[in-house]
C-alpha cells in the first residue's frame, strides 16, 4: 500500500499570543496562511492518525468483531429503540395467542347490558362456556379472533410506550443515590400505565366495538360511524375508569415484579423461569384487585351506555347482576392477562439483560482496540 502525508496544524501556546485580531478569521480561528508552524507526519492509509482525520474512531469495533460478538451490535442501538422493539414484538405475539380469551372476556363483561337493551329485561350476563359456544355458533372459529387486528395495532405502541415510560419514570422518581423506594416504583408504574392508556385509548374503544357489536364491519367503518353518529368524544368514552383501573394495575404489577426479583438470590435473578414465575404472581394479584374497574370501563364504552360516570356504573351493574357482575369474564380475562404480562415482562427483563451484556462486550472490544492503536 502507498503511504500518505498528513499535514496537521497545531497552535503553540507560547506563540499564539503574538497574533493580533487581524490574524483571526470570522470563526475566531488562526489564519493558516499567516501561521508559520506546522507538523508534518507520514503514515500508512490505515493508521490511527489517518482514520481520525477522516472522522473515524479507531476504537470502534470492526465488522468482523461485531460478527463474533453480535451483542455488541445490540449495545450500539439506543436503549429506547431496543426496548420499544422488544415491547412491541412481545405485546403483539401475546395478544394474538390470547385473542380468543380476550373476546370471551369482552363478551361476558358486556352481554348483560346488551341483552337488557335488546329484550328490555334484566337478564344477567353469560359465563365462559356460554360465550365460547355463542361465538362458535354465530361466527365460527374465526370469530374467536374478531377484533384482534386493532388490538395488535393498539398493543404495539401501548406496550412499547408503557415499558419505556416505566424506565423513564423510575429514573425520575429515584433518589439522588439512584435508589427507588416502594412508593417510587408504584408511582412510576401508575404514570407509565396512564401514559400508555391515554395515547392508545381510541384504538381500545374501536377494538371493543368491533368485537362485541353485531355485523362484520372493518375498523375503518366502525371509526367513521362513531365519528358521524357520536362525535370525537366517543373515542374517549370510559377514559376516566380506564385511567383509574390501569394506574393501580400497572403500579402493583410492575412493583411486585421488581421487588420480588430484587429480593431473590443473585444467581436466580437472571433466570428466565424466575421472571416468568414472578410475572405470573404479580399479574394475578394486580388483576384480582383491579378487575371491577375494567368491567365498568368496558360497559361505559358501549354505544348507548346508561352510565356517564364511575359512580353511576358501579351501583348500576351491582343492581342488575349483583356483585358477581363486576367479575363477569374474570376467568378468561385472568387467563389472558397472565400469559400476556408474563411474556411482556419476561421479554423486557431479558432484553435489558442482553443490552447490559452487550455494553460490556462493546466496552471490552473498544479497550482492546485502543491498546492496539496506542
């Protein structure tokens, strides 16, 4: 290979004082033409000096090094982008797998209200087996996945925003020493849940309408009909109880998950089965505590719902269906939420671990490259 000369101008402190304002350009740099000192060096085109002149950092890993250490490449991706992608993929997969259970839950929660409107009676809701049979008879197997597309579309930004926001709020609520109290974790989870819910709420309303209202309509048709007949406000019907329901749910879920994982011996903390089991416990407790608010939210989302506020909905549901009415669809909802939460939290935890390992590998490669170039 040929060699190239590199001309580098270096100001000498003891001499720069001899230059006057007239020897400076508009950017306050010394005018090279009048500067009598220079350093001339000769190096190969692949040398460290040449690379830095060309704007390259010789310590960065080469393509061969990245192929040997792929996690180092993951570490070069911004944390937010990696966490968004992981949350989106995990959320979409979990929702698709559990879509039938979600449809059963929605039908159980709203059937009593729809039956009363249709027949003018106070007929109670239906159970899990009845919902399963009803869907199969009316719509066939594909009916179990009715409304799944808008749910998947909704869960991609929802899951990504929620998981990323949780990390942001944890840093925001942490103390100066970096420690996060139990209340700090609860606040971080509550804020993350409300943030993701507010951003994606219209898609949740569309999914519910498409899943429980008769007729095979598309999401765009449902949206246009809602705009024409009910206005923009219909897309946020039941937002209040949704925020009230999601805030404690995510707060309890994420907080228990973090605290239980943190309390385990270090050798168990990084194991996948530990994350799955911990997520299962935290999701179960959170679902049991917050399910009644979810039932209220869904009934307020229904077209022609007689409930305007949470305070109207709670006594109305209890009067029509009893206390059990607040827990209609609890079993399929729990079966749906438990794998959802387990998959999402475990994936999120795993990706964070991979990013941490990748950063260490990247740092090791850069240190080795720095030693070679020095």
